[in-house]
């Protein structure tokens, strides 16, 4: 009997937690952001999907080996219309990503094209691999 109640309790808690997270995601725009951080040898490359965001609504910085960006999107709505489905919403996102290597922030290049933010961060000389000569 205890197992049945435990299973029901676990199912209820998991379903409720999932529902709460989904509801929060709909209201706050979470879950819309997909990112990649890639080590491309000489550079680190960061990409993020930000559909509907314009350059003027973004902020991007590097400080203490952390890339921080924020983006804001507002969807225009007509108050006189009835909405039956709303999966696209406003969002205001701020994320900080720890970088795995020191970078030269003053040489970074960022572009936003077709809703994709692409940031190329050149690695600092001290972060680049050094070849060691082996003496025999």
C-alpha cells in the first residue's frame, strides 16, 4: 500500500513541477534560447538563437572570463483581437556563460543575422597551446 501512495505522490509532484516550469516558460520566455559554445582552435565561438530580437535590444560584454548578454523581444498585440493560441511571447533574457579560456575581448566580433547571434572571441596568447620541443 505504501508503494502505491508513494507512486501517486511522486507522479503528482512531478506533473505539478513540470506544469509549473512549462507555465513559467510561457510567461517568461524561457526555453526559447538555444546556445552553443565551441572551441574553434584560435577562437571561441558562441552562437545563440534569438528570433525577433534586434541589435538595439541586445547587450553583450566579456568580463573576468565570462560572456554576458541580454536580449529583449516584445511581440505587438492588438487588444481588440481574441487570442486562441499564444506560443510566441515577449521575453527579457540575461545569461552569463563561463568561458573555458581567456579571450581578447577588444578583438571580439559579434553579428546578428536571421535571428542568430554569432560571437567570435579570439583566445588570448596565454590560452593558446604551446609546442614543446623534445630534446634527446
